[in-house]
């Protein structure tokens, strides 16, 4: 006949304090793992929850969902036919290892109070960019408002830009 098992040693080993410690270590490991996953997959996270982009910016990491950057931006004024012309030129750079579609570019003149005064869009000639390649753009605005203090340049979807033209 079999001898009944003695569970007392096992009970002593798995007492309440040990279980709490193990649970705390497990929660710590899961938290660190989840935080690391969120950090290394921040593009995926921000694509699903765009409001989290500001959280990553606060800790010093910008999230670039498009894979494109503006480079070598220059703004200057020219006189043409007696009128002032604002010229904005620069480069759109694909910073990824994949081909990327090139969206439209929205330019907005803003006053000292950062309020938008005037905006226009530019559709770059290039529809797409190969990995790590770039395309140049140049746009001109005749008689820009004198109250303009700075210019904001950002990407917008080509479809959204075209839809915006239809409603105005």
C-alpha cells in the first residue's frame, strides 16, 4: 500500500509571503515587457492611438508615421514685376528602407500669435519615393500678407487635399 504524501514541505515553500513576492516580480516583469514593446513598436501604437504621439514626444522620441521628412527648407522673398513673391523650397526625403507614397504639402503663413493667416497646398511631382531617395519642391506665393511671421509646412493626404478643394 502507498504511503500518503507529506505536503507540509511544499506548503512551507509556497507560503503566502513567497507567493506575494513571486506575484510582484511577475507584475514587474510584465510591466517592463509591455513598456519595452510599446516603446519599440511606437509607430504601430501611434497609428492606432494618435493621441499617444505627444507622450513619446515628451520623453524625446518623435514618431514619423509617413517615413518622410522635410529637409533643406528655405523661404525667401523676390520682387517680380514690382510685387513681392514669397518662395518656399526644400526637399522631401524618404527616411525608410521601403518605398513610400508622397503626400501633398500644406503650407500655412502664421502671424505673431501663431494664428493661421493664409494657407495653400502643393502637390509634388513625385507620386512615390524609393527607399532613402528624395525629391525637391518649390512653390511661390504672390503678394504674401505683411503680417506673416512664420510658415508651417506639413504633409496632408492627397485625397484630403483634393476633397478640400471641392468644398471651398
